[in-house]
C-alpha cells in the first residue's frame, strides 16, 4: 500500500574524458516535485486505461488537507552501529507520530472519517481498519 520508487542519479556530468564537475540541478527540490507529479499522472493514466479505481496523488498530506501524520519507513539496522542509531531514532519518531494520531482518533472518531474522505469518496469498514492500523498501530 505504499507505491514508491528510489531513483539514483549521478550529480556529475559525463563527457569524452569521463566524469566532470557536479551538476546540482538534478537534486533541487522543485525538480523532485516535477518528477513526482509527472509520475503520478503517468501512473494514473495507466490505472484508468486498465480499469482500476485507485489513483496516485503525489502531493503531501498537508497539500491534500490531511491532518494525519504520515507513517514513516524505518529501515533495517544492517548490523552497523550507526545504522542502528538512525533506525532507533526513526522508530522513536514513528512511534510518537502514531501515538499523536491515536490520540486524535480516540478523542474524536469522526477525525478518522474526515481523513479518509479527503482521499476517497467511498470506503468500507476494511478501509477504516487499514487507516487505523497504518496511522495509529504502535507495532511494525
């Protein structure tokens, strides 16, 4: 339920003599936004052409008017001390965000429905359960 891509590009130009100077325009945030928008458009055209109902939205939760804190990827510790420290920190942040979402859902269950209806016009009990699990469950 989290379609995404990892794209690795060199920041160096390549010419007849091999690699040249770094060209930083590749990694500018506005460039990434353009690529995400283009990818969402392409993927949605593909989904429509094949009769699928779900659509991709490249915008952030904030841009879509969602109040829910997004789930974040923690990643493996890979057995190295530095990676373990980063993974532990990310897990702490993820757990805190899910706890804040759980508080919002507990204080006002309508909050869950408001978040879901901002992204889809129809939903089932399963959709509600998936939302609650993804954004509030304090387990992996």
